C-alpha cells in the first residue's frame, strides 16, 4: 500500500514539473529573462552624425553660410526618476557645430517616454520639446523600433513638423555584420510653421531620413538624414533666393555605428540565451510527461479472478491435506498420558463401564 502511494505521489510531482516547464517554455522572452532593453536606450549614449557641404542661416549675422562641415551630437540620457517599470523616459540634447567656420547652431532638447512593451511614445512623465509639454508626441521615437520589426511602414515622430510621419520599408542589408531592415521617411515641402524672420511666409521642410534597424531587437544601427528647411519666399529685405535655414545630408559616423552594433550584439546574445532556455524547458516538459505517464501507469492492479476449475482443484487439494492430517492428530491424542485427576482404580473403571453398558 505504501508502495502504491509513493508511486502515485511521484507521478503527481512529475506531472507538476511537466506543467511548470511547459509554462516556462511558452512564456515570451521578455517574461523569462526580463524586458529586453534596446541597445540605443540601455545606457547614456552620444550619437554623432556628420555632413559636408552643408548650409544654414547664421544665428549671428542672419546670413546664409554655405560649404559648412556639420557635426551633430545627440546625447541621450535616461531619467529613471520620471519613468516606471513599464515606461522609459529619455532626454535627447542635440547640438550642431560648424567645424569649418567654428560656429555653433542653436541647440535643441527633447524628452520622450516610451512604452517598454511596444516601443511606442506615450504622453506622460514630463515629455516635451524644448520645454513645451503641450506638444503631444506619438508614434515611434526614431531611436528604437519594436523588437521583431516587420517589413512594413512605421510612424515616426518628426520634431520639425511636430507630428508622426510614415517610414516605409525600403530594403534590407547588413550593418557591421548584423542583418538590418531599412525604413525611409520621405517628406516634400511640408509646412513647418513660421520663423522669426517672417510672420507671413511659412517655413517649408523636405526630408529623406533612413533608419537601419536590427529586426530582431528593434535597435537602430545607422541613420541618414537629408534635411532641408527653408522659407517659402525670399526675405523682403533682399532680392536673393529664399535662404536655407538648414540644409545638410547627415550620416552616422563609423564609430557611432560600431558602438551601436556592439551594444546590439549583447542584446542579441541575451535573446539567444532566452530562446535556448525556452527550448530546454519544452524538452524537459516532454521528458517529464513521459516519466509521469510511466510512473502513474504502474499502479498496483487487483488480482484477476481465477477460473472455477482452478478453484475446485485447489479446494479438493486442501480437503485431502486436512483428511491426511486427521490420523496423525488422533494418534497424538491417544498416546498422550491421562491427567492425574482422571486416573481411577480398575474396580471403579469396571463398575463405571457396566453402568454405561447397562444404560446402553
């Protein structure tokens, strides 16, 4: 009985292990090893983009400068105090320097909040553009795509137009040895508000921005930004053509690409480990299921009923054994000495016998 209870308990324990490993095997990677943090947003980073033969409107002389060599730095810093386990908050400070003319353009800042599960921007946690919290940011940030990116269009928030714009899938390639998808955002002569130079003529904005993305992790590995911001008409004070407020073809430097790719490889390794753990859990679940079935199927079964002829033969055999044992028992009782209190004289025995015979 104890043996039966032990085997049943063992089977139940193994069945519990089956359920446990099966659940672990089917859990998403983010639940098995924690949320996967995109490389560009895993730690403070400084992305550097450069452009040659650029032009811009000098904030000092209000004259157009051409032949500029622009170096743009985008410093990303986390704001852990403003975020939460489900929302990551980051601030990007962008500064543009004309290396050729030793002149600095006006810096900009942006704070955005990202849903850690979807990669989408959310309006919370002090998100703003240049301090203006009334601007609602939506779509993707442009610094990270959803993990498992597909060959489809994604809306990316454009800080110049202050609205999301679609970036269509435009091809695939390899960035520093990592397979990548290319997404391209095309904007042509879109109205971008007004500048201090003119309150009547709007700014027009054209751009062709490309993002090279690791589809497995959603990390942005390289960026090209061909941007052109200009006035719709020439200034009233000059007969020249409409000045270019900013016109540059920016590209991430090789050092920046190598930095982003190195961080991305670490995340890809974590995903590979999680995938192997899932597979191992599924294998253990299958093996445990086999063990549980084998253990529970070995329960003690009741003995099968015997055939009537077998029972009859066993009954006859038992009766013969009992009959054979009776003479032995009789001889043993006759050879046993009489008890002292039952010994009598011959006379009494004879008298007792006559009485008995007389009664018979």
